[in-house]
């Protein structure tokens, strides 16, 4: 079991940091690709094309792909818990179950979005000058749903057993492939938005093949045996009990962002393009934060499986300190460096000024997100997904919807739209802190939990 990083032993902050670095590096390379993608689209196709790729399609993708990627976190938690408790035979069954599940979901998603993309975009009040390109982009992008979901599931499996290095290598290969194909399809072959979508789909296919090959050829207990490719009902139920609430939470984020996207769309194409551009830049923070949340979740899950309550509780402080330091550094860097960088991304001065305004609204408030990231990860790691989902759904998602339907209607400005985010984070922080404190004092139910 040479690839395994045992998270149940050793100094907590060192284990977290060493496990986190490859995950963060992989997601940062993905953000680098997203940034290069935005530069290529903006400079070689135009502002309308940037809005077509990064406006409503990005929001819909966040909703649908985000739901199923969050759903896969249930598989990761279950596998990590089995890893901590040393139940190798159940890990084998869990790997087969999770990979087959994402294959079925990917097929359904591909067919559904091929026929429904145009209708959904119209419902979101997508600007008329972007809707055709946005539809083409979505149909091609979701054509690779199986590859995208399969890679994310396979990466989650490897991270759950402690191997965060291999997914990073595959992510790096995928991102480099994506950039090269973008340049070929858009700059050389002039395929415009369709070229961007095909580049992404092909790169996802490459990463999917790599992770499946790794699982099939592995001699470890997490080997994927295609000859007995079936779903285990008991393990599937465990995965869904954690994954479905996480997926619902992600979907609620997506739904609230769709409502917000309607507000963004109402402010015009320049604001739509700027909103998309700001997401490419501050995506660095979200990459770091989500990566750290993944590291904490798998750390907790392995120790929960090993029934090490002290290590679970002791993870909170170093987790907070590490992510807090990273957030302060990243927020300061974004505020100082974003405006000069924007001139590399786009030649449109209106997009540059508006994007800079959005970043100044968001960057100082990222510190509020840390509580949500850390505590949600800990609670998912111990298998508690329902109540944190309810708290987050109300505090973040429903609050944002109310905000856009009331405050934003009263003052129809970009500033008011942006302020809905930190306001929702603060409310959710308070509720989540109260709930976590009660669960921690009760030992996370570990004394009653019986290993299946």
C-alpha cells in the first residue's frame, strides 16, 4: 500500500499540509487554465463570446456538475472511513459502486443537456447576442459529462485512501492539454466558442482515461475490477446518505447563483463578462479553500473510521490557522495585483473597470468563508451532512434569493448585488458555529457509531 498516506498517525498540521499541497496545486493549475481560457476567448473572439462561455453556462455548470461532484464526496467519505478502520474488502466494493454510479449519471446528464440547453438559457434571460454561442458551448461541454464526473470520482477515491499526488499529476496533464487545444482550436483553426468547448471535453477525456487506468491496474485494495462492475446496495445507501445532502447544498448554491445571474444579466453584457472575469481571478481563492476543505474532510473521515476522537477535535485549530493565513495572503494579493492583471485578460476598458470593482467588493470578505469551509468539512467527514446542509441552505442560498428579490430590486446596482455574498456568509457562520459546538461536545456520536 505504498501510495497510501495514513492520516491517522503523525503531527496533524504537517499531515494536513502535505496532503493539502498536491490537491491545491492541481486545482490551481485548473484555475490557471480557466484564466488562460478567458484570455484566449476575450482577445481572439470577443467580449460577447466571453459572456457566452462564462455567463449563464458557467452558472448552470456550477449547479449541475457541482451537484454531482458534491454527491461524489459521499463516496470519498465512506471510502476514507473504511480506510481508517482497515476494511479493505468494503473499499473494493465502494470503488466499483461509485464509478458505476457516476457513469450512469454522466449518461443521463449528457442526453438531458443536449436537448434542454437552449430552453434553460432562455429562462435565465441570457443576453440575445450570446445565447447561440452559449447553447453550442453547453451542448459540447456536457457531452463530456461522463469523463468529467468519472475523473472527479476517481480522484476522490485516490484522495480518500491518502493519495493526493496522483490526481494532481493527472490534473496537470489535463490542464496543459486544455491550453494547447484551446490555442489550436481557437487561435489557429478559428473555431471560436465551439473550439473552447471541444478543447475542454477532450482534455477531460484524457484525465478520465488516466484515472481509470490507475484504478484498473492498481494492485492495492482500491483496485477497480471491471469484470464485476456492479453496485453494492448497502454501500450505495451509505454514500448517498452523505453525498445527497452535500449535493443538495451544492445545488442550492447553484440555484441561488442562477437567481443572482439573472440579476447580473439584467445589468448588461459588460457586467456579465466582468462577472465571469472576476470568477476567473478570484477562483484562486476558491481553489485553495475547496482544496483545504477536501483535505480536512478526508483527514476527519480516516480518523473517524479509526475512532480517534481526539485527532478529530485537534484538527480544528491547525485547520483554521492554515486556511486563515492563506486567505489573508490571497486576499491581499488579489487586491494589489488584480487590476494590473486585468489588462492581460482583456482589452475592453469597461470590463477591466467593472471587474476590478467586483474584486474589491469580494476579496476583503473571504475571511468570513473560512468558518463554513472548515466546519462543513469536519461534519461531512464524520458523516453528518443533513443539518449542515440545512444551515447552509438557509443562511447562504435562501438568504441570497431573498436579497436579490428584495434589496437588489430596491437598489438595482452592482454594489448591492455583490454585498449579498458576505452578508450571507456572516449569517451562516453564526449558525454553523453553534451547531458544531454542540456536536463536538457530544463527541460527534462516535461512541454510539458501530463499524459496519
